[in-house]
């Protein structure tokens, strides 16, 4: 079997948790650009939308490369402090966040949506709250190596449990915002062309998925603490 020349491979074999944290930071870089994509669409600024879309795609590609390196080099040893499959589940949830950010940017670039002025601020608010949820999940993932060092017990575990509870609250808030925006969209459907209506509902769903995947990453970490 050829020896990997990727400099990250050796680091991951010795500290897979640092690699997971680095991947989450790359994912967050993708997500942080989503509000700018939404804002550009609201302003019908195609030039800004394209530039931000291109940046999201570049960042997602970087995150994807690190994900593949992580998958290929996560230790398979029985002596690793957590099950490799659990780390892969967390990694998949993180990857889904970046993929969804890319999907949102691609949708708006390829199929521009008419967004009535009454829906623009609620859409921005939903988007920002979903980004906030991802940011909070990132702070939790940053505690992963400390959790491992303490055996998922003690004060560190209790602190992370409290952070996970807050993550659930944030995700619930995004659900409520998504429902309210969907209701508002229903009230304005007659003013929009049918294709924009369909795509807008899809956009609401995908923006909400950002928070859903962030919560899934947290839920998997909660299971590790509970074991």
C-alpha cells in the first residue's frame, strides 16, 4: 500500500480530534458566507452573488478534501478512546452542513428567486439564526479533545452537556422561524411566479437543514458522553 504524502495524514493518525475540529472550522467558513448570498439575492446583485457563491464552492472543496483525508486516516485501532464510527458520524454531519451551504448558493445562482420585500427580513433572520446554530455547534466540537482527555466525564462533560442543551434550543428557534416564514410565503404566493414559490419553499428547507445538521453533530457527541 502506498504511503500517504499528505502532511495532514500523520497528524490525523496521532490526533484525529484536532483534524475533526479543523474540518469544522472549514465548514463554518462556508456557512458564514450564506447570509451574504441571501442578501445579494434580496438586492438582486448578481455580481456579488456570483463572487460569494464561488467562494463558498472553493471553501466547500477544501473542506471536502480534508474530510476525505480524515476518513482515510482515522485510526482503526481498538485502543482509540472513541469508536471510529462515531467520529465518522460526526464528520458526516459536519460535511452535510458545508454541502448544504453549497446547495443554497448554487440554487440562488442558477435559479434566481423573486423575493417580495415583506419576506426579505424574515429570510435574513432565519438564515442568521441557522448560522448562529452552526457556530454554536462549532464551539462544542472544539471541546472534543478536552472531552477525550477527561474520559467524557466530570466538569468538562457537564459543561458540554449544557452547551448541547443550548444547541437544541437554538435549533428549535430556527424551526419556529422557518414555519413562520413558510406561513408568510403562503400569504404572498399570489404575488409570485409559481417557480419562485416552489424554489422559495426549497430554500427555506435547505436553510433550516444547516441548523438540523449542526444539531445532529451535537446529538452524536451527546451519545458519546452518555456511554
